[in-house]
């Protein structure tokens, strides 16, 4: 349990990168990029976790209860939303690529020129 | 000196640490399996459905890591917004593929 | 380079990366043994300093407000980028509005009922989330995406013309600009008063965790909620419009 979450992070990243490298469809590649990004969210939250601690919200628990790290949670939550917007930008690039070159296969797109 | 809160309900932390560990390990295994399934599915349309499920799994994992804010974002983004964007893109490119 | 060669090179590279990562991991404290000190310090002082019981939102909008401003601008640029990339190419024109509703397969009654029935509650929940950043797990980002998903529901219910009418591009653009500009202006107002940029200068309120307390945090969260909702609405509207474009046959 000491390093199991971090091993899972490495697995998700490796699997996502494998999908990107061996993909034959641009939209499939973008979904694999989403998977690779999600590994970083798990890593950030795993780093800040304290065993036996509560969430850092002191609305209904007394002050000074041991709580997990709030800074990594703040980073992750803005990351999730902004990652979705950047994914939308990539999807629009895929749409225009299909209009210009007629294909969505990344391995064929490499060979087309002009 | 902090002034007294408006305390709604006092919720002491009652889950034993061992149970929390088991929950987190189970969710991590499910997330790893979900990621593998998502990558190995080659048809983008099926991937969209799997992405929705993966988003919900991630959200529950974040909840088990004591991060409710991140759960809210991940749930909405992963289960609603991203599948909507992907489906709109697929509708556009499939019409041209025909 | 053939795909098989690419695969083998990739497997070698990823093995090296994972080995390096695991070697670096061995020097860290294990999972669950977070050593601090920054997180512990913030947990201890945040409620007293900002009168906000949601420490994550206090970190997002007050202690690390500058980083959130940068992320919000990434969102803004991504939405503008989608509009620029999906501009109409030469020879494309939009199909006639009257045929737009008709060209799509009609949504079934069950989908329409569920989508239209849930739109009102979802707008309410999104507004609640954007307004309560400092009390409970909520905040501008979550509220904004929930609001955007309400608009997606309207599109799913098949009410495409209604969707176009309630999301005119100029108004959505203006709302998005007000959202991101508002955040920057709150920081500049603090500068104008002689404090640091984005310092918390509004009255903090008396009880921690009340909706009106915590100064600029609630205000910034409201602006962020506006901006995120408008940005995602713009993105979805652009993609929807793409499904309607018909290419004139090249002569």
C-alpha cells in the first residue's frame, strides 16, 4: 500500500502512451491522451494523502482536525476543467484535418504533404 | 482567536483505516482496468461510452482520496462534457466518411 | 519506420521511463505519509485568515489566486482557439435553419422528457455551486461546468433552434469576457488600493463559512463560474454548428 497507487499511476500513463503511439484514428488518439492526463490527477491526489485524515473542509468538523493537503486538490481541480477545454481544441483540429486531408489516420497524415 | 462556526452537523471520521485501504486499492485496480479497456477499444464510438464509465470511476476514486471538490469537477467533465464533445465530433467526421 | 518498429521502440522507451520513475519513487515517503509542511500550515491558518471554511477554494482563489488566473486564461484561449480553428472554409455554407431541426433524427419522448425536466434543477445546482465556494465543496469551476451541461441537455432534447436562440455568440462572448476580465480587475483593484495584486481586500464577514464572508473569494468564484460556463457553451455551440455545415460541391 505504500507505493501501490504510484505504480497504478505509472501503469495508466504507460497504457495511455501506448494507445497514442499505436493509434489509427485521431479521435481514439485524443481519448488515449485523456487517459494519460488522468494519471497525473491520481498522482497529485496520491501525493497529498494522509492516512486517517479528513477532507480539508472545516464546515462540520472542528478546526485543527488532521486534513489532507489542500494545495494539490486546488491544482487538480483546475487541471480537470482546463484539460477538457484543451481536448476540445484538439478535437476541432481533428475535424479540420479530416476536411483538408480526407483521412483521420495519423499514420497516413504523416505522409501527406500539401 | 477564531469565532465559532455555524456548525451544521458534526461528522466524526468513523471509517477504520483498514477498510479505507481496501476501498482505495479496489478503486485503483478498477481505474487501471478501465484505462486499459479504454485504450484497447479501437472504435471511438464505444470509447465514448467507456469514457463516461471511466469518469465516474475516477470521481469515486477521488472521493476515496478525500477530495470532494475534484470529485465534482471530474464527474461533470468526464461523464457529461467530454462525451458530448466527442460525440459531436464523431457526428461530424462520420458524416463525411460516408 | 513501420508500425511494428515504432511499437518496439516505444516499449523500450516506456520501460526505461517506468524504471526511472520507480527508482525516484523509492526515495519518497510512502502513500499516506504526507510530510507537509505547506499543506499543514495552510490547514491551520486558512480559516482564521480568510473566514472561508473551504480551504481548497481559499487556496485556489486567494493564496494561489495568480495560478488560477493563468488557468482561466488557458480556458479563454482554448475557447477562442476552437472558434478560430472551426471557421468556415471557402465553399462551406450553413444549411438552411428550417431544415436543421428536421435533418437530425428526432429524440425519443423519454429523452426529451428527462432532458427538459432536469434542465431547471441543474441550472439551480450550478448556480448554488458557483455561489458557495467558501463554505462547502463547490466553487466557480464546478458550478461553471454544471451550468454548461444544462445547455448540453437542451441540445440533446432535440430543441436545436432553441439552443441556437439561447446561446447567441455575441452575448456568450461578452459573458465570457466579463468573467475573465472580472477576475483580473478584482486583482487590479487590490493593486489600486496599495495592496499586493489579488490581495483579499473586501470585508471578511464575522462568521467563517457564511455565504457573505471571505471577501474576494466569493466574488472571484462567481466570475470564474461565469467564464467557465460561457467558454464551454461556446465550444459546444461551435461543434454543433459544424454538424450543420454543408459543403458546396466543387466545380
